[in-house]
C-alpha cells in the first residue's frame, strides 16, 4: 500500500513538472517573439538613420558653398 502511495506521488510530481516545463517553454517562446519584433523595429530605425545620414552627407558640400 505504501508503495502505491509513493508511486502515485511520483506520478503526480512528474505531471506537475511537465506542466511547469510546458508553461516555461511557452514563456520562452513568447519572449523570443517579443525580442524578434524589437529587433525588427531597431533594424528599421538603423536603416532610417543611415538613409538620413547619407542624405545629410550628400547635402554637406552644397551647405558649405552658401
């Protein structure tokens, strides 16, 4: 009888561990998606800043003539 109780406790513990692991994995997946979106936004900002810098560099010789 004690053996059955121990086995039942072990099974319950294993199930809880697996549920917790699944939830943790979903949290990791969610955070990864957030970081990918942030990375995309930052890359877009860098691209825009590079374009603005290039435009500024193109205009600089004309600005010096004035």
